[in-house]
C-alpha cells in the first residue's frame, strides 16, 4: 500500500514533522516489509511500485518535480531531506531508480547529473548501510563502449559518454558505501508510458503513425526491455538477497531481441498492421546527438540466470502492443464513442 506524502517546499518544518510522524506510525503498524522506491513517478519507478505493491510489500515512493499526492516529495540532492526521509520511513529495502537518464541532457549539464546519479547514490547507499537496509541501484549498459559484446558482469567498463561515466561512478559509490549492495544494469527501457515521448523506444510510434518519410537509425544495436519485467527481477532479486547475503554485487538483465531503431519501428508497424514503407533505414551514424552511444552494448545475463528467478523476457511485438494501444487512433476513437 502507499502512504501519503507532503511537499516540504510548501510547509513549515513543524507541520512537515507532524505529518511525517503520521506516516511513520502508519508504516510501522503494517507488518509487511517496506521498500523505498526513488524516482517513483518515472517510467521504471511506476512499474517498480506496482510490482512490489502486488506482492504485499509496503511501498514508500518518492518523487521530486513530478511528485503525486500518493508519493513523498523529496529532493534527493538535499542531504538533510534525504536523511529525514530514511529516518522517518525506515525501509527494509531501497530501490534507487531516480536518475538523469537522458545522455544528451547529461552531456550539457554534467554537474546537475552528477548530483543525482553519483552524489545522491552515495548518500542513499551510506544510509542504507548504516540502517541495515538492502540497497539496489539501477544502472545501464552504457557503462560499456560497445566494441566487444556481449558484456559480462565482470568485464571492464569503458563508457563513451558522460551519462555512462556518471552511472559507473554511481555503481562504485554504491558498492563503496554499501558493500552488500545490488547493482542491476539494464539496456534501453519501454513500458506503460504516460506519453509516447517518455521512452526512447515508444517515441518511435510518432514516426510509425505519421505518413511522412522518416529516417531511423539502423546502426546502433539495441535490446529493448520491458520495465514490468525489470521490476519483477528487482523484486525477486531483493527477496532472494534478503534471504541469502551472498547475493550481492553486479547483475545484468536484458531483453533478448537485438534491434535497431529502424527495426523497432518496423516491428511496431507490423504489430498494429500499419504500413512501414515510409520508414527509411539510416545506415550512417547519426550526427545530431551530442553524446556518443555504443554500437552494441549487449549484456550477458548469465549471473542472474544462475539464480533461477523464473523471469524470461517477453517478445517485443507482444509487449509493445500493450504499451502503445492507449495511443492508437483506434483506441482514441473507441474512447470518444463509448465514453
């Protein structure tokens, strides 16, 4: 279940503390394990909350600028606010989803990204270690340069852009401050979006749906992965780690299908029985992006597979239909007629 949070930016500290006491009392009365999910308003964070909530965990979700009434508002770069948050909520597990994950934005604003991707991670990890909470940090396949895939958990990272470097620093800070931490590296994600532009995968729907000629990259190899499955992996990994302290360190999880953006676009069109002849494969490296991307950063997930968590990646064609159906013309037409 969720507990109400209050925006400390618009209340006196006195009132905030009174309301936090109410939250803590409610949380402490619930015997189920408590998980703190940072970035709970984001693409992965929403899936994470839904997954844990469906398995009888008590959810403490945090957001910042997009915080909703059912979430706690917390600026993770504010050390005092973070300390209050953990002191009041006393989580058994912290799943750190919050991050600046847009490579081109990170390239332009490296300090702001480092504050969230590195420094906030270090603080959360140190507080987790001090309180005995399990800490899980979401990382990325962009810690690798893409020149010699597939990459195992112990292969040497060599990020090409500032985003990958910041996430690698975050990994190292997490393990430095909390040696029992879990690191889960994942590739490009898609899932239940509030807007198709929320994911680098679902945003291709705009190209598919349009009748105009669109050139899509056909050089960089991607492994699109459903956030719902990532969330399921995280929950089961946390549950296993709470039972077995030897489960720690770096793990990989990824979809199995290798696709370029062009191939994803074609797959989307086929899934909805739409034409794709207006989609043109671009076989030269795109020049518009400010951040360099790896050509193929495929992840070897063998270490996770050894745990037998029972999660196999779903097919892209089936999952993407579930994610994009609300944005189809047919869906909008049905809503207009019947609602």
